C-alpha cells in the first residue's frame, strides 16, 4: 500500500501571507494530485522534473524534485537518459543546467536520506527521539510530545515490524486512550479479537482494563497520535510481548 504524500511547506512558509496559495500547494497539488493513483509516484517525479526543465526552472525547487525522483527509485542511468531525451526538445542550455544539479543529487559520495528521514517527509508530526519506553516494545519506536497541557497527546512512530507489548490502561474512573493514525500502516488488537488495520485517519478508542497492543505492519512505518484520556488513579500495566507467531499471522 503506497504511503500518502503529505506536504506542509505552503503553510510553513506562506500560511499567513498567502493562505489560499498555501492551501492549493499543500492540499490540492500535493494532497490530491500527487496522491492520485492513476500514475505512480516515480512517473510523477519524472514528469515534474521534465516540466520544470522545459520551463527553465533550475533553482532549489528543481533540486528538491530531483532528490524526490531519486528517493522514489529513479536511478543515475535513468535520470541521465531522461535529461538527454528532454534536451532534444527543450534546448541544449537547459540540459546542461539540469545535468549540473543532477550530478550533485546522484553523487554516490553524498549520503542519501535515511529511511527515517524519508518517512518524516511524508507525515505532519515530528517523529521525535527514541522511545524511553522502548523496553516494552519489540523493534525501534520513537516518541514526540504534541501537547502536554489539558489532554496529553504524543506522536508515537514505529519502524516496520515494531510493536508494543500487550498492555492494559487502568483507572478507577474515566481513563483509557485514543489512537489516531497519522502515517503509514499498522495494527491494533484487543485480546481475544481480530486485529484492526490502521491507516491515516483511522481512530481507535481503547477502554480501560482492556488488554491490547498496537504497532507497525511488517512492511511499513507507522505513526499514531496517542491521546491520554484523563482518569482517576490511572496506571499502565505492561505485559508479555506479542509473539512472532501472533504477529506473523497479520502479514
């Protein structure tokens, strides 16, 4: 399942000055057009590079789209052939200009973005630091506070295959937790029930005193907001790890 492309540059840079432009950039161009499924993302990257090249755009925006093309599988040999082919139609000077940028992007001595960095570019909330509760997880997870006032909210990110142990949220009154998926694909499962797949927008309400676990699919990063519901005498009871046999049945 392809990960949803999320862009916030418009709001970050022009949100107050030009809110309509920011909306069109983040929500329409990237939110809708880049996520339209008739053409794969690699092909869209190639089309975008050629379109900018034809327009004579050789600034940082083209560098970004060259990097994006590389991140989505365009090889050095492919980009060389693409630029050469386009040069025959759009002009020799433009070909030279784009090749200068492409050589830097596909320079093997320049370290590529880590998988964590690539995934961070697809979600709105920061991934944060290694989870201090990592002893209760199988695999690597990360934790980032979103809000510590009124109702605590944290963004929890799981690397592919990572999941937390079975656990229970206790409270004498109120309490529980809400999960809101904001990136990737994962699962939530209550004891004795089938697992529920979570994708961006999925909301899970976890009652108190229910044994459960949640984590990433084996082939995808996964992020959810964890919303702590206020309760009296609340506590968290960590239990056994989700076995490989249990987890592998979800693949």
